[in-house]
C-alpha cells in the first residue's frame, strides 16, 4: 500500500485551485498507485475557528481511505477541547500546525503543552515549514520559520513523534544531528525541489526509515514528488519503503 502523508482539501486564498475535491484527490492517487493518506483542511489554516474547517473535512473523508489530521493554532483558546473532540468525533490521527502563517512561538509554553497532549494520546505532530513558494503569497506573507527554532524544538521534545513537511534538503542537512539524535523525527518528500539527485543526497544524510512520501497536493503537482522517488537511482525496495511501509510509524497504537 502506498501512502501520501501530506494532502489537503479545501480552498486556497492566493490562487484558484482547480483540483481540490475528494474525487480529484482519489483520481490522482489512483493514477499513481497511492491507496490512501493523511488529510488536513486547507480552510482551517485561515478560519478564525480552525475546528469549523475540520468539521467540513470530516464530512468529506469519513468512511474513506483517508485519515484525518486536525489543524491547531496553539495561540487560540480551546485547542485542547478541539483535540479531544477530534479524537471522539473524527478519529484523528495527528495534529498539524502552521508556524508559517500562525505567529506562535514554536518553543513557547503553548507548544510545550500541545506536545504533552499529543504524547498522551500517541498522536504525531505535523509541522508545515512552508506551504508553497513564499514568493507567491501577496495577501498574507508567510512567516519564515528559522531552522534553529526547529532544531531547538526537536531537541526539547524527545518523546514526541514529529513529521516535518515541505522542508528543503539544505534545511534537513543543517538539522542532521538533531534529527539523528531524536528517535521519532520524520520528513516528507514534498519540499525536495532544490537540486537534481535530491533523493540520493537525502539518503546519504538520514536513514531511509525517516523519509515518508508526501505530495502537498493540491498546492504542488503530485506527479513531481512521485517522480522524484520513482526516477531516483536507488533500489526498488527503498522506493517501496518511502512510498509505503515507512508511513506505518504514524499509526496509532
């Protein structure tokens, strides 16, 4: 089974998304042999109450092959209640935060509390380093998340399962020591657009077990990330790990 750990459903305020329905997602996944994934709400990123977007997402994906990832802004009140409700009503499989848009302190008190709650419920934390090319935003500029802030967060949360989304190869190389010292830090493939032979270079830096296939669909073209793995000069068994079995680490116990 192939799994996409980074998919989104909803509207995007900066440009029109033409293929953002569940049917569109299923079609592109089927065309690329992907059998399911971890879905978050695009709407929740910008709603005053992110939970309203998650209610919409639940109605779309309930009973499907997609697992629900709840959006949380730890600076807003009520997020602990939202997680409890998400577990009860939506059977969530993780929480996703957006420091690139929400101006919370990644190493502040709210994130420490959020991490404790996630560890308690055995839920991974998905951190969006960026959503798309920062130069494309004009209504609201993405907030640059410094790599040293991520390094500090990783070091301070040794028991938290962390998935870094849309990170670049240079950023991963900078964080190599912190990633390798932490037992549960993973990254998806959606941000690997820096250079040729990027998968090969990545696997020289970190173990293949830390790499999960993620497309950032529909903001990015899924085929580009899929081909990065498919065309890489690595063993087929390693490609199968990235596309498939590595995502098993995200399953709840």
